[in-house]
C-alpha cells in the first residue's frame, strides 16, 4: 500500500507528504495490515505483537496524528524517560509546524502537567509511573483522551515495574471512558489473552523489513539462522580463530568497523564495558568523534566524562547507568549520526531508544540484585531480553553496508546478532536457548505489590467509591484473568487498616482517601513509606538537613539506591566519625542520629550506607566539584543523579505531609527548598541561577558563574558575554543570555497580567449581597457563595497546593451542589473566575490563582459579619502571607 493512499482515510495531504519523505512511498506490511485489515484509523482498538524493527511503532504514530486532525487527543505511554524524551523531540520537530501541541510528562518534566490534566495538548507522552499518578490525581482526564497508545506493553510482566502498568490500565479499562487503545508489544506466546483483557483485536506479525542473521560465533565461524527465511548458514568474520573470548570479541569488532559497519556490543557489567571500549580505542585509530567529544567536555563534568573523551578520540564509547542522562544522550546522538563507530553498553540500551547498528554482539549473562541478599548475582538473559538486544541489529530506515552473499551471488543487506561461545558445548546451548528459543508466558506482577498500595491507589483515584468496589475491580485485573486471585476478606482487612491509619475514610460503605492518603498515592509513595513520613513529621519539626536526608534515605521506597560501601569505608567507620563531629556542632539533630553517636552503638551496614548517601547529598548541593564528589565517595555521576532524584521526590512528598499535618509553614518551605536544591545540584535559592534551565550535571558551571559574580537575571547580558563564554562555552552562553532576556520581557508582561487579574476580597455587604473585585470588575454574590469562595481563596495560603476537602469547606453532603451555584453566580460577570475553581475528582476543590493575584483587606474581613470567615482572616494575617 502506498503512503499517499492514507489521504483516503482522512489523513491530511500535508501530513502524508511529510511521511513520504520519512518512510518512502510504501507502508511496511504490518502498517498496511493495521490500516486496511484492522481499521486502526477508524477507532478500532488493537494489540500489535511484532518483532523489533517491523514498523509497529509508526502504526501508533499515524493513528495519533490522524486523530488530532479529527479534533481528538492522544496519549503515548512509554516505559522509560529516554524514550519519552526521544519521542517528544521527534514529534515536536515533525508536527509543531502543523500546529499540533505536543507535551511530555516524566518525574522531572512537569511543565505540561496542568495542560495534560485540562486537555490542553493534542499529543501527550508520559512514562508509566507518571501516567498512573495523573490518573490517581484526576481519573477524569480520560474524558479528553480519544486514543491511548501503550508502548512495550509486555512490560506488564516486568518484575519491578509491571504492577504499575497493570494498575494504570486496570483503571483505564474500568473508568467508564472508552478511548481507543493501541498496544505495541514484542512477539508473545499468550498475546491473545492480553488482547482479550485490553479489549483489543490482535495483530500478530513475524516479518522484519531487514533480514537478521541470529547466530553463535565459535571457532572462527558464525553459525546463523535467518529471521525471516529461517534458513541456516555460516560465515567467517575476522581471521582470529582462537578460544580467548575477549580477544575474539575485539578482533571481530575491529574487523567489522574496518569494513565500514557500526557495531553495538552488550556486556553484563559497567567495568567490562569500559575495559572493552578502552582496549578498542587503544588498538585502533578511527576518525575521532569530534562533536560528541566537544559536547561531553563542555556540557558535563565527571570522572567518566574524562574517560569518554579519550575513547571518543578513536570513535569508540561506553554507555551505562553510571553516566548522566545528558552524557548518554550525547553518545546516542553521536552513534545515530555515525560519528561513533563502536558503542559498548550494558542493558541500558536494550529497550526502546532507537540506536540501530548493523551488527550486535551480546553477552548472554547479566547481573541482577538478589531478592534476599541484596547482592549482585550473575544470571542468564531471558529469551525476551535477548530478542530485545538482538533486534537492534539491521533496523529498517538506517544505512547499512551491503554484505557479500554466499556463493558470490551479488550483495545483500542484512543485520547480525552474535553470541560468542567459549566451547562447542556452550555454542550448542546458546543456539538452542536463544536462536531456537521461544517467547515465554507473560506473568502479571500485580500481586507482588503491597495490597495496601494497590487498594489505596484504587480508592484515591475514585475508581473504587465503595468498599465492595475494590474487590470487584481487582477481579477484573490481568492477574485474575491469568488464574490468580485476591482474597475478599484480606481486602476488607486492608481497607479497615487504611482507615485506622487515617489514610481513608469509611462511612456507610462509602470509602474515600483522606488528604494524606490522596497525597502519598498521587505522588507514587508506598503506604509503608507514607506512614513513616507521618510519624517522623509529627515528632520532628526542625529542618536539620542531615536528619531529614538520613530519614528519607531510610524509607522503604529508597532501599534500591546505587550506593555501596567500599572495604576501606566499612573498616574505618569514617561516616560514624563524621556523624559524631556533626552532632557535636548541631544541637537540632533528630533522636535517630543522636543515638548513633553513643559510645557503645554499632552501626549496621545499611545505616552506614544511608549516612554516606546523606553526607554525599549535602556536598552535592554545595560548591564541591562533581569530580571531587565522585572520587571522595567512590560513586559516579549517573548514580549520584539517581540518588538525588529519588531523595528529592521523597523529601517533596514529606513536605506535603508536614503541611497537611499543620506543621510550621517554615518547615514545609525549607523541605521544599532542600528537595529543589538536590534536584538541581546546588543551593542558591536567593539567586536567579535556578531559572537558568541547566541540568543537574551542569552544576559545576552554575557554581563557577556564581563565584564569578554572575547570579541575577540582569547579570546575563551582552556586557558579560565574554565572562559567561569563558565559563560556559559560546553556545551555552548565547542560550543563557537569550533565555534571561526573554524571561525579563515575560516577567514584565506577567506582572501586568497579575495586576489586571487580581482578586480583591474586602467583604463589603450591601443588602443581602457581598461585593468584591476581580479583573477590575465589581462582582456581587450571596453570602453563602462568598463563604465558599473566601475559604477556597485563603486555602491558597494555608494549604501546600491550595486543595480544600469538601468537609473542610462545609460538613454535610451538598458541597458539590453549592460549588455549582457559586460558579453560576460568578458566570454572570464574564470574568472567567468561575473557571478558576477546580475539582480534582477526589472531593477536593481549589481556586487556581497565584498568591500574587490575591489581595485581602484584613481590617474589613476581620470585622465581617460571617464570624467563621473573620476567624480565618486572623489565621491568614498571622501567617504574614498577604
């Protein structure tokens, strides 16, 4: 089928023309089947199970874009931040010029969240966890979603994160909304059962547009089987035929790169990756990856960055989780444009990111953390993991070097995936396990998650409004469709316990989340961690940073962080000594830390690790350079960023808990500031450097700017261009100066808008009406409506996010009806104030105005006839917030 024929299915010609440039003139077989046979452009839900590089991802893209031009909206749900960022960049480049609004939402990309919730985007791209959290916050966002595309849906079987995807999809399927679902998956043995659960038709396809030779290299020969034709064959690669596995790998990578190919190597450890990349770089003199080298040097600062600069001089790089996100992105782009000829990676590249190579070498073992010991252990790759890595070879749409066909019959384009065997027996085992292997059965992971977390999630999202609803919903899970079960008595006990913990409220069988229950579920925090936060926030109301960091790192949700003790650190008790010095100098530390410095107290390994991470984070937000922190704490930048992101997330949630518990406002603000500092990598809240838009791995640049006296928005000007360029480089300096110049104009416009849109409450009574002003318009409403409006307004000052539960507004059951009346009264004046009153779908309301847009006449309101509002006014005035 020709791409041009898509206009017959309602796709605009301008879009079809852009696709013809990208894809060529013909749709791939799986794309044609999706459009013609399975009616994907007519709103039919579909599960596409097909191999990597079959073209299935574009089926979702064309359905999404076609939906947008029918005035519909689409969400892409993807497993990883890197995939989300890649899709967001691609879609913006491709479709923003057509007026299509594209947004992204991940843990650290929140700028589009409000637009996503309010239906203000055309295509949204979210990671699994963020999608689930948004559903908990407001399940009704699905009302504006017409198409839901789920990428890598086989991840429902992933041991650590599969439960989250299943829980999100369970809510979607039982929300009452019926978006079209397009699920994309690798080849599965039980795809029909998954399709049944999702309510999708099943499209299975086993064809790759580019042939792939999957094989085992032993004794100098690659024994392979064609993926499409299933024909067996063999071919020699390099001339080396010894049994030294490392030398065999080196020789074959060299041979293929010298033949003009790009090669990707998957190894089981970070150290193996670095060693192989270094050895390749030392033995070869391929043209240097100049652009990648320059960007690594200017945009990041770390020990591994320095090593990368050396290997990139020979067009070789290593890629693993100890690199920062920016470093990994630079390497991926360098490989994509052909600058980097050989890339050696752990499994961080095995899924999703589009980094194709002509030949892929695979170590069939991996390290994973033991479930009981917590120590790393070597295990074989599963067949599906092998297929994910193997599928990187010979991907459609990239330039591949033609290979001689057997028998001298011309040249043929294909990719290779190669396993290296150390013996004949190992070669045979690899062949049977992987080349002849079959996909395994999907296994639901919902039952592996704490039932407390699952039940609270369903209640907080309002999918379960009565106690009985929880069990009924769980019976509709994929887990139960596979033959699993949930005990009704256990569910009832869990709900009662959540009520005892004050995370949910139960009344006459109705059940709803409490403010704290809603908060921790919305933030993706487990019940165990949430209750520890509540306990700590109640007994400790001082913001000693080390105490809060140590506590946060002690939470169950922080127990998988990549921080370890070296032998020297373990034997010399250096962190206990540092703690003793810290406690002696700081009287406000928590009791937990204070008892650790008692003479006979022996710290466990876990306590030492938490102390190490806490001291590391204190230095992370200080002036010490990143490379110095890495060397002192024996940890690399990528791992520091993982620790920082998790700690900041938990600290910010704890700040929300302190606010809901009515702890001092100062404590809430200090915790939020600490969380923000950890996310950014510097604590310079009294400067404008936090608005510079620099990533945490660029913190060294921030500190150099600060120490050079460049800290405020007005310092980023042409007069300082040379100084900024010396510190940050020419490209970044231009970007910073332009950013702050634009921000200055935006701030001027914003201040004018704030003045024009200010809400002025003075409680002026005339007859039976109360008068106030909004947008310079005088408005009058009934005293009852003014009571509601005033409470919602002061909640902006007294609550962390301004949300007020319906019972806080007024006891009883008529709050929703009264809120409706308020909006109807306000609507008469056409100022849009009624649209500022929001409902999160969980019984909470707020008025969406910034603090700068609110002005309260304290003297007038303290004398107001409504005594309840007069008392509220005193509370607000006492906080010094207006």
